[in-house]
């Protein structure tokens, strides 16, 4: 009995003690182990480090992406377009030196600016022949056509993320490119004319040495300097040249270039006012020749000496006259007489001088002859005559005179 009483009291004592230790809510507070506390702190720290690392990584990748040379090139393409639009581009570029005396750096600048007029889009691409990671080179395109080569260089480089190089790029050099290839041009003009290309007269250094005589001057050229067609060659021009051709009087001669831009200018045979003394003398010489051919001159050998006064010794027509005067052909001329005024419809026109000692003119007249039967016959002269002032004496005494050098029937022309 005593033992049960003691157990009962012991249980009550323990219950009282537990009740005293219990919280007000009536529940017992559990203790948190240190391990889990440390694990939580570590986890939070690790998450913070990871977030910082990810932010750094993202920032580094953004910096790396922004430092690629393509972005610098894109920015420069926009700058290039802006300068091309406001007219300040060529002043910021170094144009190539002209490789010929007919073009200047300023001309290249003007040409380059004109090539960029109306461009809708500027793009760029790597220059396959010159590109490198250390010094990237790009080709700038205007509507797809190359207009510049842009070389970049590293202004500053630093490493981020331990392995990523961040480079600040600078435009090192910009080389203008022209869409057209240099061209060569050929000019054929009389040697007595002057060609001026872009304000610069062509000289002996520009001649190729090729000369083409004019067929119309074949019988005249041995006795006086006559125009010949000479060839000039100008090479390596980027822009279409401004060409002016001046004649002997310094007057501009009109011409039309061919499809390649080459130019041919023949000697100007446009008629000019004829001095009166030349007109009279030319007509007299032509009528004397006609009278010789119809056997109407007096003197030995049918007036040979008379006609030879108007011919050049040993020339083509001198030989013809001498042969004709000594041949039987002249004896076949029908007997005839001349009326009081045998020459009608006389016209001396188309006077063209060739320097001081030669000229040509067109002479036309009808000559009437009265045959023995009383009928009339008409001979017509319709030719371009060439006259030269020449000294053909062989006795040492100067005796220059105007003489017939050639006669071209009108159908042959000049």
C-alpha cells in the first residue's frame, strides 16, 4: 500500500514539473539543430555568389558582344552615310594621287562625291583578301557597289571573365574605291590643230607616232607642209575627260566622240572669204590649163612654155603637160575658134587656206568652142584646184610663184 502511494506521488510530482516547464500554449518547443542552420546560411551565400557570377557573366558577354568589330563598322557606315549626305565626306578622306597629268585630286573628290549621289543603302562585308582578327578590314558598299575599304585597329584591349578580350576599335584607314576602271582614250586630229584635255594641251609626249596622210593632199604634200592626221593617246583616266580641239586660228572645232569616247577630227575645209587677188590668179591658171588641153595656146609645142609657168618643175602635172605637148593626142583636137567671150557660168568658191603657202578652191566654168562646121562645143571645168607658192628654179635664182599642184574633179572631193 505504501509503495503505491509513493508511485502516485512521484507521478504527480513529474506531471507538476512538466506542467511548469510547458509553454503557455500548452505545447513543448522543439530545439533546431546547428547543422541545419549552417546549411541554410551556406545555401543562401551560394545563391548570392551564383547570382553575382551570373550577373558578371552576362555583363561580360554583353561587353564582349559590343566590342566586336562589326559594331564599330556599323557605326562608321552610319557616319559615312551622314557625311556623304551633308557634303563633308570627301574632306575627311584622303583621295589617291592622280596617276596622269590630266586629272587632279580635286577632280577625284568631285567624282567620288558624284558616285554617292542618290545612294539608298550602305552595307559592309569582310574583305576576304585582307581581313584578320588583329586588323579587320571591311569593304563598304553603296547599293551593293564597293565604295571604300575600311581598316580598323585596336585602340585598347582588356580581358574579362578571364578569357574574353574586350577591344575598343578605331578606324585606322579609309581608302576610297571607284566603281569605274581607269580608261584610255585615243584622239586623231590634224597635226596643225591643238587638243586640250581637262585644260592641259596635249604635247609630243602624248603622240603615238602614228600619222595618216590625207589622200587629197598626195600631189601637194611633196611641195608644201600639208595637214596629216596624228594620233594622241591619253591613259588611265577615271573620269570622262573634257576635251577641246582648236584649229589653226584658235577656234573651237565641233566633234562627236564614238561609243568608247575616242575622238576623230578631220581638217576643217569649211570655205572662207577668198582674197580677190587669189581669185583672179586662180581663175587665170585654171583657164590657161583648159586652153592648153584644147590646144588654144600659142607658142612652141602648143604653148607648153606658157602652161609650165603655172606648174611646178618635174611635178606630176608638169610631166603630164610635157608628155601631152609632145604626143600625137593633141593633134587630134578638132579645129575650132573661140567666141569673144568663151567662158560662161564662172564661179570661184570654197576657198580653204592651208597655211601661208597653199590654198584650194573650187572652180567652175563652161568654155564654148566654135567648130569648123559652125557647131558649138562646150567643155566644163568643175574641179577643186590646189595651188602652192613654190620656188622651182634650177638656175640658183630665187623665183617663187603660185602654181597648180593638183586638180580633183568634183566627184572625187577632198
